[in-house]
C-alpha cells in the first residue's frame, strides 16, 4: 500500500473486513442449513432461524460491497447470495414437509 493516502488505506482495509465478514456469514449459513459440518464438532445440524439471520447479514454486507468491488467479484457475491437463498428455500420446504 505504499504511496496510498491514509483514506485509501482505510478504504482498502474496510473493503477487506467487509469481504471477510460476508464470507464468514455465508459459511455460517451453509453450516446452519446443514450442508456443511460445524468445524468444531464435525457434525451437521439444521438451524434455519440462524441460517436466515446469517443470510440477511451477508446480504446487507453485500449491499455495502457491490459498489466497491470489481465486476467479477460482484458476480461472485451475487452468485453466493443466490445459492444461499435458493438452498434456504429448499431446506425450509424440506423441513416443513417432514413436519407435515
């Protein structure tokens, strides 16, 4: 970051924090939907309320990132969000069918 002004450095750092946070919430959502095992326990579990909250947070962060990233990164963010939302709807339908 040599030659950058302090404001550019802060913008770069916040973009990195936002991207990290987005990925963290997305990863948690996959875990909460039961598609990925919890790394701490090695077990899968379904917690759709937690998954919904994680997806909502990832979506909010994505809104902050969209204007600050390159088009290719924007496409990746949109793809991840779309996959999360589609899989959430499917998992919720699957869960409600089991309860019926």
